[in-house]
């Protein structure tokens, strides 16, 4: 054992553990126009580490590759990295990214002509989309405060000991503390469900997209050496603000959600290009506001359950009708409580003891509208991307999607990203965008 027992916070739960094998960091990246103050970014990141001590915690693995969350111990926090390069590229950081050292890193790439790229990497075991956006927002708030005043006032530390999420804690110190209580760190969805008396039931909610795992597909149990770091930067298509407004208006006019509409467009495009008789998708559902009491963005690690939907290709012809059926299915699953149940069944789908597979599904992650980040006068954060960094990837022990779509809206532009897709990869994004250009009037004109 290479750590001290007093540094142990807790073992990770299955919703968090599935990101340990590859040391997956989820990145939030923006390009910046204007003169960037590197010293202010360094001060902002240091303030973020003080305000959110989970960022300077560590994750190590026991002999069975189970993740253990540790306090920093005597390891000093790594500050912001600043280098010069091409801001149009999202690089793998030149410095070592290691969950055994800390769980968040800030990479700043400066260029001539007052352009830059700023990327915050946070280990996915301790932060999902909602949590990461909150952290990125706070980073830019701290940056702006420092740029405008020359100092940063870090708010009181969070205390997550109450079931609702956060209460005020003690005042922040000048640096990351080493002896924090368990209540000062965000908790897992499993823990929050247990606090609310919700236990594992018979249904996972994923039965429609599940098949038994064949013996030949069982993951190898021997410990494998990690590979070199890899970065996944999704290919993207962006709708301009006018086209985005039309999608929003279409959703309002037909009383369907934007998520339902985009998911329907994805299923229609995939069915058309693949020629499959049936298409299925799995997508995360943020449960923060759906828990009672609700949970603050930074109070939980990965607070998304999974929803599933399956459609015959013949039933995908009507985009709005399909979106409505997807919405109805989600509403029913939430009412029945099976979205929460999906997480309690994660050991059956991920890790060395899995017995089911959802491989081959379409994954759709819609993180919604990204807030406009605060910035000082003269600085414009003009693009936003989601990337994934695997610090030490190993062979997977979980479901593999046929294709993964990432959906978000930033500065009035709906963005759809794609990872994977095989032979269909080059066509999928344009096909989805074309589906979202559909309108009843346009269809009638085309068939008249």
C-alpha cells in the first residue's frame, strides 16, 4: 500500500469507479480572444483548488483495480500550466496528468495576436457535466475578480453532509488543506439515493437495450499495464443562432423537449444511414433537480441515471412524433423510478463482474445550455468544447457504444459532437443537422 490510512476518504462507488480504468478526465475548453493574464489564471486556479478541495484529492487503485479516493496527504498542489502554441488545437498537456497526484489540471495555451486556449481537466470519477460546468464558471469568476481587483475572495468551504447538498462550512485557508472531513467532499449518486431510502430493485430500466454477456466477452481479470495518454476531441457540427432558434421554436410549437427532438434526429439519421431494422439509444439524465431535496451542482460527483429507448426503423419517419414518444418514455421511467435504478445496477454493466452488455447502442449526452462565462472587459470566450483525456487507458470492461453524440448550446449555437461511428462516421453529423432543419411546412412543400 502506497498511501497512509489516514488519507483515505472512501472507496469509489460504481457510478464513479467506471472512470478509473482509463483515468478519464473530462475537459471543458474555450478559445479566448483578447489579452489573457496568465498570472490571473494561475491565481484563479489556485482559488478554485481552495474553494473545491476535491480537486486536489487523489485516486489510487488497490490490488483489484478498485478506485480509492484520498486526501492530498503531503503532496503539494500542481498549479496552472502555461505554454505557447496553437490555440486551435486541444493538446494533451506536456506535463504529467496523474490521478495519483491530483484530480484537476488547468492547461493554458497562449498565442500571438491575443488568442489563447484554456482547458480545465477534471477527473470524471468526481465530476460529471453539471459539476464541471459549475467549476469552469467559478474559474472564470475568480479570474475576472483577480483581473479587476488584484485579489480573490474565496467563499466558505462547502459542507456536503446534509442530504440536500450544501451548507456553509468553515472559512477557506490560504492553500489546499490535508485533513478535511468526509462531509467536505461531493458524494456519489448511490450515497444520495441511500440517504433517501432508495435501494436496488428488480428493474434497471435498461432491459430493452440489454443482452446477456457471453462467456467469451468476459473481461480479462489480470492486471494490465496502462497505455500512453490519449485525448478524444469530438468532431462537431454547429448550427448558427438562426438555425438554433428554429429548433427551439419547433420544440415549443410541438410541445416536445429539445432533448427529445435532437435524440429523434439522431435515431432517424442513424436508421437511414445504417439501414438497420431497429435503433436503440442510451442517454444520461441529470437527477440533481429530480431528487427530493434537490442537490447543488457541485455537491455530487456523477449524478446521472441512464434512460434507454428503442424504435423500429419504420417508426422513425415522423421526427416530432418520435420526439414525443421519447419524451413520454422518459416521463414514465422517471415516474416509475427506474432512472435512479439504472445506477444501482451499474455493477451488472461495468467492471470485472459485469453480466450484461449494452454494446452497440447509440449514446446521446445532452448537457443543455452552457452559461455565458464571466470575463473582464476586452476578453471574449468565443468557443466551447467538451473533450476527454484518458491519462492511462487500459482495455475496457464495459459497454461500447456504436457512436456517441454530445449535444450542447453555447452563445446561441446548438452544437452536436460525435465520437466513433465506424463506417458511418463521416456522414452522421451532417445527417443529424439535416434532420433538425426539417419543418412540417418544408416537408409538405417537398412532397407537393
